[in-house]
């Protein structure tokens, strides 16, 4: 159905369609836990990091102001993301509300809260993840803009930073976007990543690094090599992008573009390219096993990117340690949380 057809039908039909869409997006699908969020414009919504920490400690479920963001990070870090990253990934206020629901429901089973947060964010490899991890909740400096991390956003930011170059051809951008926007029923973004890069889905989900051994295409691997070390390895995003722009000699196709975003800005194989989180583990808010959940039910919350910053540069923030428990006791990742 086109937008024009919707608009020209009776207004009640339009409202019904919109209400149904909102019902699904806000967790009203069959099997989902009840969503108890309130209007974020309400005066009793949490509006400061300190208030959020107090609600977390008290296991309260409250609405959260859109002025608050959340980012998970390795305990002891001094920046939102490792210092070499150009942009940090951030969860929205709707994510923060969901985390309070996890804390309220599973406060007596802390690993379901801690691992549930990481799963909701989109961490792979959670079956064995044991790195101490915190949730930073913070406000942004004046003038800082949070942006939806669509693929188009990244290429616009690169144009703004480096000027118009031939590094990211429009045809390749189009092919990348279309690969992720034409998923059929039952297809997900890990499958789209495989289609674009060649890297085998099953091997990625088992923790394999990109390589020819798991089917990754030459263009994708050459893009990784040309970009050089990731910021996770002490490099910088901007140097990584500059290396790709000047040093990559292969076809500048969708696989190469997907490779440079993977290497330079942590757009991993679970990244949706549309500003929603996703994971193949069980969604903590759908009372089914991972295998029984639909692809739509495994999409999680809204995500943004914003300029990476040290905690000292933020107007206010709190750190909340996440209890991850024992990796041997995470059957809920596949069996479901409830």
C-alpha cells in the first residue's frame, strides 16, 4: 500500500494502521512483556543521570527523558568508546527505560539484567563474554547532535569530514542500502551481511573473525587490510577511513564499503543500518526461546551515534556496573528469559 493510498482512505483507517505499527514497535507483539513506560514529556520522568541511578538502585520502572543517553563500556575506560573512535554508539531513552524494566523484573537474577542489557545493545559472543562492563548514563554537551546511524548518515559524515571523494561511489552506497532494505520474511541483517561480504553467517555467530576461510570476499578483506588497524587496536577511525580512501585499489563496491564501516566505526555484522538494535539471542522482552522468536521480535531498541567524548567532557554522567554472572549459567540467551 502506498502512502497516497493511506492518506486518501478514511481517517479512522489511517489511525488504526498507525496504532498497529506503534503497538508492534513498542513491544506489543504476542509473547512480549507488558510495556509500562509513560510519556517522556511528563514532569515526573527521569531527567538526570543521578535520578536514573537512583531508580536503578531502587528497581523502579519510570519514563526517561530523551535528553539522556546510555553507552556500555569496559570498566575503567575514560571515554564513551575507546579513545580512537570518531563516533560512539549510544542507546536512546527508550533503551534506558527497557533497562529499568530488566532491573525491576530480574533484580534477583542479576546476570539476566546485565547480560540482557548487552544483548539488547547488540553484543555478539555473549555466551562467553566476561569483560567487566558498565553502563554509562549521561547528558550531552550543548550543541552536540545525536544522529541515526543509517548507512547514508555515515557517508554524509565522511563527505563532511573529508570532502567529496571517489572513495564511496553512490552506486555502491545504493547497493549496500538496498541489500539491507529488501530483506524477506525470515531474513535478517546477519544474512544481509553474508550476502554483501560473503562471510558465512554460522561462522560469524560462532565467533570466527572475517577471513577467506569463512567465505569473506576478496573486496571485503582487501578493504579491511587497506583501512589498517581498528580503533580497538589503538588506531583512530579517521586514520582508518583515510587509509581506505587512499590505499584501497580494488572495486569500490558494497562489500568494500561495508568493510570500511566494519573496520573503522564498529559497524559489526549485527548492525542494522537503520538505527535499530538487533541480536540473534533471545530478546529479553519476548517470552519465547530465541529459536521461536521471529526476526521482527529480535529487533531491540533505538540507537544513535554521537561524537566520542571523555567522561570529563560530559555535563553529567553516572556509571552503573553490570553484573554478568557466570558464563556457564546463560542458558536464557537461547532458551528465553521468562
